[in-house]
């Protein structure tokens, strides 16, 4: 029976939920807005499958030699609708053209995020664009296995921990499965996103969300929320309170602060990321419309890249240089000591005011520490001079 001793040791991957033969595991939200497994002990067979498929209990060490590539889709329309270079769409189209199925994260009718699948070109647009909320996997792992057993090709796109959860659930390799993960900073809380939506909507009904609208440029992207009365909210990313709180790690899942998947040696076949720092590393690929940094992690990934190569502008990169401005590829998000303060206050104080106050407090503390360090250094120097 799966038991969560520390919340840092559960990614919410849904592997245990999908594998349970008696369906006695539910995924329930905790007080912070993250899903964790809950077992009905009266129905449990004690078969141990839930523990066997847990990606935290069973960490896999990958030995590979990934290749880094800077690239973007030649189709300008797809590229502008995507968060970075529009590479996900090209891979997805290959799979669908073969009669396959694509799994990815979409908004539901309430603009929360869930995993689902499509098998036609028209519906691929649901999966485009970043979604800065943890997606609910639901029955997706079960559905993946069903399609794989039917002999259909499957592309599964998700966070590194979701890829690990899928692979432990499947418990064997499938030649017709392509796994694509992302360079992930961390996953924010569903409850916080729900609260933020209500704060911005102010009684209006949401009709569309773009976390990475590029109408002002890829580097100065904005969070855009549309409403059914024809109005919209648009705020530059680095000035938006929700994005600032996400970047400052105020409301990430506890497991994100101890992430086991921050590495260049990944279980996925292909990794997608924004090519931040492109202006310093590869300026010829920089037109501020969005450029992807991708890692080719396996033979399957190499074959897939060869199949899309004709439709992209690309350059092979030095991987260590390429990730210089992409620390989330290898570095765990640091636990923010203001996190508890945020959760105590976020339902009581205006959202943007709370984020600004917490950030000011953090900056004030840094200034005090810096000043005290300078004073201590001055005192040490002065003491040495006196002793002389």
C-alpha cells in the first residue's frame, strides 16, 4: 500500500492511481492545492503494485550522451502560436500522420490543466503553449498502454516526473512510444491558479488563457486572459504577479524543491525548452519570435529529429554552453522561506499586493544581510590594523 511519509516524496504522477487493480486509490487535493494518493484500506488487496510503479521509490539512472540543438519551425503561424519554436507540433504531426495518438496538457472548461489525447491535426492546438499549473494525469497512463497494445504509435508529452511515472507504470519498453519532456522550473498549485483567476476575472467568465502570448515578442511575453464580454487582461510576464510568484518559488509543489529529475541524462527521448540566452550564444537564431532548445536523448529521439529536420531551421550546439541561461535543466528550484507566509495570506490579501510585499521583504532581508556582511568585514579589517 502506497504511503506518503513526506510530501516532498510524491510528484502526483498518478502512477499508483492508474495501476491499482481494485481502483481503491483516489487522488485528492491537499490544503495547498496539490494532488496526493489516498488509499481505501478496506478495498486494498495489498498487492504492492502501487509501490512497484512509484518513480520516487524506483529512481532510474540514465547513461546517455544527449545532443543539444537550437531550432525553430519554418511555419511562422505555428511558431507564433507556440511558446518557443513550435517543435512539439512537428513531432505530433509525424505521429498523427502514422495513425498514432498524442498526449499532452490542455485547459479544461474551467481553465484548469489536465492531460488528454488527440488523434487529429485540428485538435493539436489544445496542447500548444505553456501552462504554468500542474496538470492532472487522470487515466492517461492507462490510455497510453491501451493504444500501445493496439500497435498505434504514441507521443506522450509531460514533465520529467510524469514521464518517469508513465515508464514505471508501463514496466516495459515499447518501440511505438515516444516520450517528450520539458525543462521544468516546477509546477504551481491548482488552488493558487484558481484563486488568481477569480482575482483577475472579477466576476467575468474566462474565455481564453495564454500564459506566453508573443504579440509583444518572445522575450517580453505576456500573460493574456480573455473574457466572454469581449474584454481581456494582458500583463508583461516579468511584471505579472502570478508569473513573479511562480519564478520566485512561492507556490511550487513540495517535491519540486527536491526534484530527482534535474539532469541532462533524462528518460525521455526528446526534451524541449526555451532557448534563453540565445542572443549571447547563437544570435543568428534570434529574431525574438521564439527559438527552442532541444535535447536528443535516445536513438528514438535521433530518428524523430531526422524526420522533422527538413521543416526547421537548426544548429547543433555545445550542450554545456547552451544551458548556461537555462539553469532549470539541472538545478533544483530553491525553497522560498516566504512560501508559508504566502499560503497563510493569499486568500486574504489582494494577490498582486501580496506578491509585491513578499518580494520587497525578501529584497530588504538581502540588503540587511549584505550590509551586515560589509560591516563585519570592515570590523575585521579594522581589528587587524589595530593589532598591527
